[in-house]
């Protein structure tokens, strides 16, 4: 009996040892596949060959390569070209199973990683900032207080306290130029600072309009290309064109009867003595920054921080509003212009409602959570509210969301299952210098539909914002849209 039980015991031990060894080999192979997928997916969807080589190199670092008898096979995921599948196979050695002739067992494991690009914002068209005529792309001077509405371009919160969200790199905008577009002009509208009444034209103005000495305002525009196709990594981008110092040190006003600042008591105020920019060739006109001839995605960087002297603009409080467009020589292949992840807009509305594109949420994000963050919304003299409109196959309809606001908010700090947010009540701003976060669950059936009536060539999945006012408003707001989760992450099977 002892001899028989000993044999049985060794048999069980053999199974336990070999099964444990196979499990350990599988675990290592799984980890190697996951590391490889995460290393390669940032190069998706634009450069699969590089994604593949990066994945194989990462697997080799972990001991899985042809030299070690393993095979590492990257592949584009069938559900999304922003996902990378990596299969790792290796022979696991056995011990006791060798007795019955099984010396190795092939272990195969698969990992999938996803790369979530920044959400396109503000425009599904070839223009950005003047789609409706009621809002513009905006940038506030470095020395402005954050409470004026620009969360990242402003240095103070308030002066002399530094804004801990200040980013000297400013804001980024993408220009997708498709193959077949031919030569494409990258144009800026009113790129210079030329002070007008804040309710007229683009609304360029000092804050306040009679800021002591009316200090000079600078804006810098730089166009970059990304030959390495790494959208999240700007370090390898190449400068294509730059405005340089062309819009540096602007200290001028529009003296025309149509646009001049009505606060200035013309012509008696000293404001009238500033240089006249009514006929400035860069004011209220389109100006071509450059012409590109190679298809691809370009990045326009806009900042009010002097890249040569980072302290130059700390004494300037002002706003410069502008617009962007891309004009292709072949109108069939139109370029596509949008903000990258965050943007500053200037709404200039007498009363009623204004509608603008918020962001494009693709079908691949079905079942996830859309996050909309708005900073300092709703500066108006009466009442104002915001709705997020979701696309459907039959039109746009208000989305249901939940929201939270930070401690700076004087209005409601949280709410659930609502379709609108009151941002101003009887002239009192509810979220001055405050971040409000809206969360919108996307159903698993979400398909990024294209509502009827959208301009030809518009892609599906664009959401909109509807601003409603019962009085005049000049509102600068910072917007961010994202999909909850790390941009690069593993996807469970």
C-alpha cells in the first residue's frame, strides 16, 4: 500500500510541477505580450511598421524573440485600427511529462492595447473659429488673470499668485491634409492684436479696456509637421512655418466708426492717440501663414508667451481673437481643421442662442464615458445656460449628463441626470474661475451617427454645444473633451 501510494503521490507531484511550470510560462508570456502591445500602439494608426518593430523590440527585452525560440506577431486589431494585437508563442519545458515523451508544450498568449487620440474639437470643417460668426478662437495674454477665462495661457490666479495650470506652450490645433488635396494654404484671420469694442468684430481688447499704458500684446503662431507619426509626442515634430516676431508687441486700436471701442469716449480719450490699425493688412483679413504640398497631419501651436523671453508678457492683460482655415487647391479633397483636446473660445452674442461644434466622438468609444470640462463658462449680463447636444440619425438632441464643480463655484456644485446647466443667473456668474466637469455615458450601441443637414463631407460623431442667452454676452471659456481612461491602455478580451 505504501509503495502504491508513493507512486500515486509522485504522479500527482509530477502533474502539479508541470502544470505550475506551464502556468508560470503562460504568465510571463502574457506580460511580455502586454508590454509589447503598449510599446507599439502609440504609433497606431499611422505607422504600423514602426508599431510592429517597437512591439518586437520590447518583447525581446523581456526574453521573447526568434533567438530564444519564441514568435512575436503584432497585428492591427480587426475592430479598430487604433488597437494593436500582439501574440507571443514560446515552448515551455516540462519535467515529469518527459517520461511519456512530452518534453515541451507550446504556450500562446495574446494582448491588445488601444491608443486613444486627443478628441478633435471645435470644427468638422476646413475652418475653425468663425463657423457661425458668433465665436472665435481666443488666446489671452500671458499677464492676464486666469479668471478672465483662459485656463492655461494666463500666468496669474490672480496676480501676483501664479496660475498652477499655466502652460507656456499654449494651445494646439490640427490640420489634416488628405492625399489629393494638392497645395493647401494655411490661413489665419485677424492674427494680429487690434483693439476693438469687445462686442464687435473679433473682439480684441485689453482687460480692462483702459489698462494703464495699454501694454503691447504678442501672439506667436508656429506650424509643425510630424514625420514620425507620433501624435502624442511633440518632441520629434519639425517646424514648417512660423509667424516669428510679426505679431509681437502690438499696441494699436481700430479707430473706424464701425469697430472702435465705445468705452473710449472718442475722440477725446488718450486711447485715441494709440496707432490706428484700421488698415492693418493682418486685421480683419485672412493672411496665409504658409502653403503645404505634402499630405499629412500638421499642428498649429498658438501661444502668447514669448519663446525667447518668457517674462516679456507678464505685464500684459488682453485678449486676441482669431480664426484658422485650410484651403486646398482641389476642393474635392478638403482639409480638416480642429482643436486638439482643449481650446479657448470667445462667444460674442447679443442675445438668443449660439451653436458650435464641441468634439467628435468616434464609434470605437461606444460603452465608455465622455468627459467635458469647461472653465469659467457663462459671463453674461442676464441669464445663460449650456446644453450638450448629441448626434442622432434624425438630428441633434440634448444629452443627459451629471456634473461636478470645484470649490470656486458659487452656483450648484453637483447634479445628476440633467440636460442643461445654468451658468449665469440674473447677471451673476455661477462658475467664475471654476472648472465644471460633465460626464456623459456612451451607450454600447453608440455608432457616431451623422445627423441630416450637416455640411457635405462632415464626418459622423460630432457633438455640439448650445449656449442660450437672454442678454448680451462676451464670454471667454476654456473647453476640454476626453474619453475617460489613459490614452494608451490595455483592452480586456
